[in-house]
C-alpha cells in the first residue's frame, strides 16, 4: 500500500549521520536491498549521498512494522523515522532502529542490473538511464559534472563576467553550414544554433566586455564516435580589450585550475573510492605547441585531416608526447591555418596563412577551441570573401563592426569532455544524462 509522505521532512542524508548521533532522524530513499529472515530484517536504504542500514528486530520494533518491512520489494521508495544506534559491524558504524516506515511508492522488478556486478550494454543503460544512475559511481559522475559547471560560473562571476542567453534559432550558420539542423519557422527556414559565437561577439560591441553562456548547441554531424553528440552543452566565454590570444589562454588555464581544485575539494575522496585515483591539480602555465611543432613531434600527415589539423589519433599522440616531455595533461595547440578556421578568426600579422587561434587538448582530446577575433570591419569583409561566404547573409553580424567594436577573443568548451577526460571515461554518453547522437532521440 502506497502511503503519503505527510508532514515528514528529511532531516539527514545518509552521510550526514555519525555513530554518536543522538536523537531522532528521518531518512528517505530506495530499499536497495532487503535481507534477513523471521524476526530480524535489514534494509539497505540508498539515497543520493550513499547508504544507511535499517535494522528491524522483533522486540525492538512492533510486529506491524516488522511485517511492513517483510512486504518491501527492492527499490521501493521509503521514508524511515528512527533512532541511531552505534554498531561497529554495520556499514558506517551505525544503524537506524525504525519507529515508523512509510512506503512512498512501490517498484516493479528492475529490468537492468545497475550494481556493476553484471555488465549491461550502454544502449540499454541509456534506455533506463533513471535506473543506471542509481549506481553510485555513475551518479558521482553527474555530481562532478554539476560541480564543474557551477565552479565555471562562480569563477566567471568573481572575475567580473556577465551571463548572457542567446537565441537557439538562427537565420544563418554560425559555424560550418554542412552541420546545420534546419527547422520550419513560420514558412521560413531557420537553423538550430551550432554556437553562440556571433551573439557573444555582439555582446562585446554592446559594451558587456566580459560574458559567458552555458547552453545547448546543435551539430548535425553524422559521426557516431565516442566523443561526439548532436546536442550538447557548451560553455562559451568572450573577453574584450585583449592584447593577444595569449590573454584568452591565460584566462582559461587559471579558470580550469580553479575548477579542478573545486572538484578535488568536493569529490576527491569519492573519486578515489569509485575511480581508484587521486585528482591532480595541473601546474601553470600549460604547455604551448604550434601546429607545425606538433606535426614535427608526432608524425605529420598520417595523423591529420584534409586541412592539416590533427585527427583523433593525432590528438592522442600529441597528448602522449606532452605527457612524456612536460609531464602535463594539458597543451594549447596554436597557430592553426586560416583554411581550417572560421572567417572571424584573426590572422597573424607576420604570417597571413595562420591564425591567432588555439585548441586546448586534455589527455589527448580537444576540449576547447578559441581565438583572438577579427574586429576590423574591412578585414572581416575580405575574410568572408576568402571563405566564399556572402556578406548579405551575415549583415546582422557584420553591421556591429561598423560602429566600433573593441578587440576581443574567447573560446568554447565542452564541460562533458572535461569530465570525461578528468575521470578517464571512454565514452561521452556516460557523461551525458540523456545523450543525443545519430541514432538516439529517446528517452
């Protein structure tokens, strides 16, 4: 029988209780396991923060309560009121002797094993993501992602940034037109935003000076790989009055050191328990390597795409090289050719074929693309023509440069890739709550 929660309020999560606690507690969660026979029953109650043992023993609890415990199924949702009793043999050194239990909902037989004892395929786990994340290690991954995104925002706010929210329906492409999702917009064709790039630059012209946005972006990329989603969350930063692209890279490395430090402070012990290693705080400055230097170091064209950019294997090789040479997990890869970069990236003054841009590689995977932007109207027009783009299609964007836009630059980063690499997880879908890729539109 399902009961009302009534006027009960949780007093503690499992990890907030200690063996020497005095007084009454109310805990809530799932009956993860029920064991025992006859006159003694144990419940392993699982909540977001861990487990607590409930002991129902004849003589300590009423017969009615003991019978209720006997009726429980695995993963029934329960609320327990009781007293803490020290027991060195119990998990966490204590157990709760219940005075009342309320069954808040019942569970049918569970269709997947989320304990980790039996391997379940990724596709099925995602089908039942709401069960999959009841596994403490998987739940920890999403706690860490939440901490990462919170720390990213806090650092920005503490350093004078404004948060903006930009349109996700656009009239023109912000990146490669080949990766656009098209939607009907009252009889017109609109595109789901691939990036807030053009709008965060507009914020520079608006006088905001320092902005960030965390929001969804959409890429109609047919690649079905371990690191690509068709919809993901991007964290974008733009900064005005920079003197060079180095200002942008310096901000990002300080920002990421702050973020990783916060993860270690909040989750270091749990990461050690569930993932088996300790978080290391990266040293500053991060190494910098030009594209030319990278090719010379790791083997030229067999690890590059048609534009000379490193492919997935090239990024891995570069990560290995940097780890061996600099003992560092991060490297800024700089001086990309203009042929491989968007029209709004600034060219280098001493070599017009190269740009003042970078990728940030973390443990052999690109997590960031950034650059100093071209803020001069006449040069932007020239670069548009060089890319065979039409100024009329980007008039709303180009016009803002006619009225004085300060020098600026910024970057876009994938928080899920950061956590993927931080925890040495092999597939981006294990760091995405409800992933979207070339094959999945549900749940």
